[in-house]
C-alpha cells in the first residue's frame, strides 16, 4: 500500500527568528515614520545676523529669511532632554546668501562674491545631534548644544554651538549663535577699495539667529 509523502511546512528555527526580527524592525520603522511631526519655517518669522569686523569699523549683515523644516517626535523638544533618538531630529535650514544686507551695497556685493553666491546661492545647516544642557522636566526655552554641518561657498564644516528650543502653541522657536572663520570655508576675506582707502574684512564672524517654525497639520 502506497503512502503519501510527508510535506514539511515548518520553517527552520533560525530562519523563522530572522524573519520575525525583520518584520519587527520594519513595523517599528513604519510606526516611527508615521509618528513624526513636521515643522516648517514660518515666512517672515525668522532672522539671522552676521557680525564682522574690518580695518575701519565693525559691521552687521541681516536677513529675515530662514527656510527649511524639522521632523521630530511628538514630545520634542522636551523628549530630547533624555537623549536617545529624540535628540537627533531631522533639521534642515537654508539661508539665501543674496538676502543679507549691511546698508552698504558695495560691501553686500563683495560679500556675495566672496561666498560664491552665484554658484552656491544658500548657506545650509543640517543637524547631527543635540546634547541636553537643561534637566529633564524643565519647561520654557530648553538649552542644548547642537552639533551639525554648515555649508558655505561649497565647503561643509562640522561645528557645535549652544541653542535654545521652545515649543508653544504648535510652534518651535530656536535661537542660537556661533563664531565661524571665513578661512574655514576656504573664503578669502574680501576687500573694498574706496577713493581714499581700502577696507579689509576680518576673518572672524559671528552668526546669530532666531528661527520660527509651525507644525504642519496632517491631511484628514
């Protein structure tokens, strides 16, 4: 009498465990992506100043435009005080070089030429991570050290500087400042030739900013 061959429908244990882990990771990644909150820059709600020196006087260039976005977990920025993944939100900020004004058109043109604004029309900042300085449970503007990359004139430099982040009524306000050197970005400090003298711009600059973003509502 013939018997039907036995068909083994079971997974090898190692393969089953591997498949389970992959499915779990995929599920967690999908949940994380869905739970992220996106904040986008508020038009006219930001400002950035570049302070510098020269052989004649100190100077400041300002712009009211900082575009970009932040994608973070719903508890941000308070959740970032505990470190971990919450302290590494996606942050992209763009600052159009041609929008900075000093009140001196000759200086503006020289600075735009120095930073190669025709080929690299914007400064770009991307966050790597936040290191909490405020204690967990703190409220109001929370203090962090931000480490990220700043790209100017086609050169990208990593730096760390202090920031405060406050969330109120669905908006984030981020403020901070950092010193930079033109030479770090392979920029030759520009000179301005006048009739009676030549003005040479100093190598050391300081960037100060306040950036406001609003939560983007998800489509219902």
